[in-house]
């Protein structure tokens, strides 16, 4: 069995050809797709977070609405860029959304992706400390966030408070028990995957990673997952760490599918992103029987317990629900995922 969810970038565009012409369209349709995915039996509904772009930004109002409209599906992010975050304010938002969900929040956090603007986090009031890189700052924010959602008191109470306080130091409220175990780190390298394991975070690995040895993407990603699991074991955590991978996978079951995606697929691509040599994973698009054979060869999917399907959100709720259903119905059983 494997958990299967969707990951939406939340694009909108005023073009007449777009099914999401405004931010309001994307927000409402993302909620509706989470409801539809739950009804289809999918396990997760995840959203990307990008700033200064016509895509989903602040995730917590959306997540709270998705939580309120669903009952069983996991709801999360992939990923929140911690360079932009006040970790204490974020802890309050996350605690509220998780309580609304009944403990279904799965928050992916990380250093983030290449940006729309130069040093965008500076506009949010953040800057690396002396001697820090922006990646260091992201990890520092993450460590503070992880610490405060443990629920331990750390703030000295006012001796003359407006409302009565419990004894001792005060924690942030609302506190949601168990949330700390449902934080994921989006890692692009083996080293950051190992750091995530040491910190007790689950691992999110996307369709891109640092090219560390020239091997095919799925092989390098599988090696990353194995390095994470070894580091997790060495850290001695009491629970098992979870691992998700993202893929663009399209089962071609009708003429509309073939029109949109019949020419997709192909090979991995190597390039440079943020001054790092990176490998970009291929897309999969084929008839279900051939798709099953191709996916059996993907070592990283085999290693992961969770698969997130990246979706073309601008094609609308009904068509994206069809894409998800096609994987659940025509592909997942043949691979033993269902």
C-alpha cells in the first residue's frame, strides 16, 4: 500500500484558455479538489507556496478551509519557504489549522525554490545573521518552529495579566499535540535529507534534486531516501520517518488525455539552478498498462511511502479529479499501491 495524493502549484492566469483566471478561482477550486480527491479515495491534498507570483502564497487560510470541508484526507504543503517565515506566528497558524483538521495537517517546509524577485525574504523583514547564508537562515527559522510546536513553556508570564495564567512559563497557543511528528523537510541533496532525519522531520523529495553523481534522477533520489533512512535510524527516533516523492504521471484513458499529454514523458534533464547542477525527473504519460511497466522501474517511488501527483490545476476541478481517479483506478492496483 502507498499513500497517493495530489500537489497543486496553484497557478492562475487571466487568459481565456485558463480554468483559473484569478486568485479566487484557484483558492475555491483547490478546496473543491481536496473534497473531490477525498471522495475518490485519495490520501492527500498538498499545495505549493510561492511568493510574488500568480500562484498560491500564504497557505494557512487555504489549509484551514480545506480542513473544514474534509474529514479524512491529509492536507499539507510542499513546501513553505522558511526564509519568509516568522516561526512563532507560523506555529500559531499551524496549530489552529491542525486543530480544525483533527490532526491531519502534514506541513512541508524548506529553504524554498528560486524566487520571482531578488532576495524576496528581505521585503518580509528577514535577513541572514552575520556569517549566515539564506539557507542557514531558513534552517534556523525551522529549528525555532520545531521547538515551539513541541508545546513547552518558554515565555515569562506577566505578573499582572489580563487573564489568569496556568503556572510556570507560557507556551504558544493554540497547541496541537502530534503536529511535531507531521513536519516534513523538502530536501534537494543527500546532506539536507540526512539533516532532516537528524531533526526528526519526514522527508519530501520533489521532481528535482542536486546532481550528485550523474546517475538517472530516480536512482539518485532512491539513494537520497536510503541515506535519509540510515540517518534516521542512527538518530534513534522512536517512530518511523515518512518519505514522499512527487511525480507528473498521466494515465491516457481517453482522447482528451491524449490531446493534453500524449507527447509528454521523455527523459531526465540536467541543468543549472541556483548555481547548482541539478537533475530534473521525467514526466510519465502513457496508456495504463505501459505506464505500470514504466513506474515499476522507478526506484525512488518504490522506496517512498507517499506519492504526490503534480497536477495541471488550470485545467479545472473536474478534469484534475479525472486524472487522480485514473491513477487510483487504472494504475495503482497494478503496482500494488491499492
